[in-house]
C-alpha cells in the first residue's frame, strides 16, 4: 500500500510540474519595454482544462502527502510497554507483623 501510494505521489508531482510549466503566466503579455497592457484588467488566458487538471493534481498531491505521513508514522510504531517485560508479581505477606515491644528499662 505504501509503495503504490508513493508511486501515485511521485507521478502527481511530476505531472503537476509539467502542467504548471505549460500554462502561460499572468504577465506573459508584457514586453521588455512596457508594452502589452495591464494584466489586472486583461481577460484570463489559457484553457480551463489545464486549470482543472492543475487543481486535480494539487489535490492529489495534498491527499497523498497526508496519507504518506500517516502511514510513515505508524510503520515503526512501538510502545515502551510492548518492549519491556512486566515484572514478576511479589508474593503478598501472609499476616502483618506485630509492632515491636519496647525493651523494659534496666533497673539499677
């Protein structure tokens, strides 16, 4: 399961990089000497398919990142109580000991 998820994660990373590089940036219309207009009021360029595919790849990347983190954290999960043997139970005393009587004072 871990290796399949890692393969999907790597594939999503590579595809997302290529898809983002295929898209034109916001300032693609600007020239070196100030031509091209303002991109704030320009109509968006690029296909909606590439934008949707980028969103899907980003979602896939996020989900696989979270799942891989959870799987990696549980892979080596051990508790101290699982590795340390429990001590043997001590035998319970049969009867409590009576208190010691003080010695009688010495007579002169």
